[in-house]
């Protein structure tokens, strides 16, 4: 800017003293160029000074040091800490079902034990139904399952039907679908012929209305 002011003054003096129109025009153009160059030089010096000043450097440093925006954190999908297992739903004996092949064996066993009877309801007695002496289980709901549940594994109960001899044996105790259960075998013998079917009793609550666990006959 110090150089620009003398040049502009010289040009202005020449312009004032020149008499010719051509000289005036030439000097005016010279003065305009000198002023324009002076303004550009001043702007360049000002920008360089701003960049070199402590304030300018600090602003530049802040821009370069500013961290990139962090991605938005995803919301937690559950409460902090270890996941808690949902409480197990209550299960009942009535959820157990008789397999189709066992149903077929029961039907064949019952038919084998049918005996004509004049003094029986419907004229037919069923030898395949176990008979018991009167005891504490007699007349109670699920009395056959209660009896078989009280016997030791390996025990065999015998009865005599009208035409066949029957046995009911506790074969084993095991877990079935999470329930404590016992495998049974029903067997009828008539002469040289015989029929058998499997049985199953399980211990637990019968249904959602039950309050006491007991032995229940599944098949």
C-alpha cells in the first residue's frame, strides 16, 4: 500500500498538468491500473497477515482438529445386565396324547377280551379290564393308576376274567416329555391265544384346575 499511494499521486499530477486530450486519456488509464494493482496487493497482504496471525492460526487449527460427527448410537434392545430366562410355563398331564399305534393295540386287546354275558350291561363283559380286591383305592378317580403307582417296578398283578387270565406288570419308570412316568404291560391269555397292549401312567397335575399332583392313566 506504501508503493501504491506515490504512483497514484504522480498519475494525478500528470493528469492535472497535461493539456492534450490524448495525454489525459493515457494518464487516466495509467492511474486506474495503478489503483487497481494497489487494491489487489492490499487484499493479498491482508489475507496473508490474517493467516499468519495467532487468531487466524487458532481458527484454522480448530477447524482441522474438530472430530467427525459420531454416528448415532443405537438404542439398547433390552435392560442392562445378563439376560433373564422367561419362567417356564406350567405343564399338565392332559397335554400327553396316546399315539395312534397304541390306540390300535388297545382296540385289538379289548376285542380279544370281549365275552358274552347274560347278566352284563349290553350283554358283553370285558376280560381285559383288571379286577382288584376292595382296598383304599376302590371307587376313586384314576384308581388303577394310583395302584400301579404304588407298586414297585417289576410287580405283576393277576386277575381272572370270565374266559381269560389277565396280568398287569410295571415294566419300568422313566421320564416322558418331562413327566415322571411308568411303563405298563397288559396281557390276556385264553387257551393258546393271547393279546397284549402297552400302558402308561404319569405323575403330575391333571390340568390347570388341579391343585395336587397324582398318578394319572395316559393309556
